[in-house]
């Protein structure tokens, strides 16, 4: 048309190939079309990726590499990333592309994007891409930005404790796969209902008392659901709550002025059952006080578990006898869970309560002035208080020593809860207090507190004189006897109550220390409180 401007599409002299400037390329080319580009100075061929040089040259490195996380339904630690890129038209026509992750995974394909799999959950790899044709492989592209890989969660683990027609399920989460867990799904075997929760502790209801159950759980996040956990331990719901208990009363106070050691608090341990939904009162006995100015100590207070269908009470430890000031009157040590130690010659050892503790020791014989104008002799020391596992020691006149406190005892609950005093690999409770000793020449020796929290006695020896040692807190240990004139006896140790059950308490007061062992819950009350299952 006259006056119009037309592109020069005349044959280039190269076999009829069209020619012209870059802008003169055909507007709707077909794959395989050839064009001689006068602007660039070489022939081009139209490929699926656009116009590329026809010369026999290696492809150029791709550009604009971007990775995108593919998390949906990806199994834990088998993440996937889709890597997109732009082929570079500055080189030869590529026939394939290779993607490499900084975490080591590789993949290939004939076009963008290419998906890499097998990447660990929460990994943050970067990616590079090369292009390959018949003449070789390009250099690597610039690395992409890092991509956070996410998957479904790792399978959790599960434990269970029985209740009444229910079980408390404790879920220990696995890794979340890089995305927060929103739900746990719990299945019982034998099957009842499938129940869901967002918490890691859940009460699974609708069970049949007397039937044994195990449980499995899965975790779900935005990407999907994990594989199922291994089966939990087997539990059997019941219409009562079985418990094992340990009740230790407060220890008795030691006598003053080379007085007897305080008796350990009574110790009771056995099994019983509680009624679900009922509050049970836990009383933890206070310690007895040590005597002063030659007086006796005081007895410890009882510890107990009381409520519907149960009344368990351990008796406080007996007091240790004091020197009694200027009266020199004979005193019998106080009885209790374990008897306190005697002080003066001619007194009778206090009796412990059967099944709770042992007798205190005695002060038997010895030489010295007659202080009452009648039969009697100088008391070289106080006897030891009885312990839960052993009677208190007598005064040893041969070396002028106060009696040792009787050792306490240990069982599965003291060991599980790690309460009391460790000896030979076991934790002891309720040791008796050691007796004090008078001053004199030759030297006198104080009695040693019994293993299980008993306080040591003291002696008039200048290096060891002073008030008797206190029993250890929350062991029921007896207080030690005081040293020479003017020194008080030691206070007893407070009591403790421990309850063990396969069931989980619905509520408690008094701030018990809660631990778990072998699928059981253990509640250690150091103070008075309550418990409801």
C-alpha cells in the first residue's frame, strides 16, 4: 500500500529464511520457525521457551529461581518444594533442566517448575538450576531464597491411666512438621468412639468398667494428619479408685540437757480404695518441739487420710525425756508411733505403737553420786528415740555415750517419690532422734540420729555441745537430745503423706508434688490438703 511501512521479510539468501530486526519476528510463530535477526547478527529458532540462537552453543544459566513449599499431605520428613525458574534466552536452546537443593536433593525436567521431594521437615534449603542441551550444561543459576519445608506432624506417643468408665490419656507430641498441631485424634481398642482434643492430656469417656483398653493417637496440622502412634499401655477402668499409700506422722521433740531423743512419727503403708468424685482430707502432722531448761520434748502430731470409706491415721512420735532441772525426777519418755528415749536412770523405755514404730531406748546403770539420797546413779546420757524400722539405742555406759536413734524404714513409695534420707540405694523415712550426753571427764559422746531423718543428739564436749539437731522436714524424724545443762532438745521433723494410683486426680489442694512412674501417678503431700479422683 502506498505510503505504508512494511517489515522486510524478504528471503535472507540463507535458504529462504525470513530476515529483519528483532521487532520483525513473526507475531504468531510456530515451534521450529527460523528467523535471521539482523539486530543480533545470528539466526534464531522458535522453541517452547521462546526465540533462541540457532548457533551450536551451550545454554545460558536460568534466571529468577523461586522455591515454593508443597506441604499438603506430605509425610513427616518427606517434604517437597516446587522450584520455578525462567530459561535464559542468551544461550542455546535447552533440552532439560536440573535443580539442586542446598540440602542435597536433586531433580530434573524439561520445563519449569520442577518438584524436589525427600526434604526433611523444617529444613530451609535454597535452590540452583542448570540448563542442558546437546552442546553441554550451563553454569548454575543464582541461588533462590531459602524455603521452609513443612509436612504433616510426626506420630505422637501415648500413655493411659484408668478411671471409672474412663481413662486419662497423656499424649507426648512428636515434632510438628514445621506447622503447629491443631488437633489430636484418639482411638480406643476395643473400639468405642473416636475422640478429639487440642490438649495433650484428655479424659477418654464412655468406656466399660472391667474391660481392658489400649489407645492410639494421631496429630493433625495444616498439612494433614500423622501416622498413628504405637499403642499405649493397657488399662482397665473400674468403679473404685485403687491407691497405695504411705502416711508418716510428725516426729517427737528431743529432751533438753543430755535428754533422750524424740521418737519418729508413726509410719503406715498399705493399699485401699477411694470413691470417685469424693474429696479426701490429707492431714500432715507437725513436729514436736524440743524441750528447754531440763524439760521433756513434746510429741509430734498425727498424719492421716480421711473421707468416705477410709480412715487412716499415723500417730505422732513420742517425746524425749529431759533432765528435769533441779528436781532430778525420773521421767518416762512419751509413747507414740515410735517411743521417745529416756533420760534418767530407772525410767522405762516408751513403747511404740505396733505396726507404726518401735520402742525408745533406756538408760541402764552406771556409777556416780547418789543425787536423790536413794538408789540411782549419774545419768551419762539420754537414750535414743525409736524409729519406724528399729528400736532406739540404749545409753552406752562403757563409753559414756547417748543412745543412737533407731533407723527408719523404706519401701516402694519412699523410693519412687525419693522422699527422706538415701542410704544403700534406698530412701528411708521416720528415723529416731539420737540421745544427748552429759559433760564430764572422761568425755561423753552424743547419740547419732537414725537413718531416715532423725536428728543427732549433742554432748557437753566443748566441740559438740549445743541444742539437739532437728529432725529432717517431711520425714517424721525425731529430734535429737540436747547437750549439757542449758541446751534444748531438737525439734522433730514434720510428717508426709504419699498416694500412688493408676488414676489421675481430678483436683488437689495443699500443692502436692506430683510425679509419674511406670504408668502411675504419685502425689506427695508435704502440707495438709485434699485430693479428689
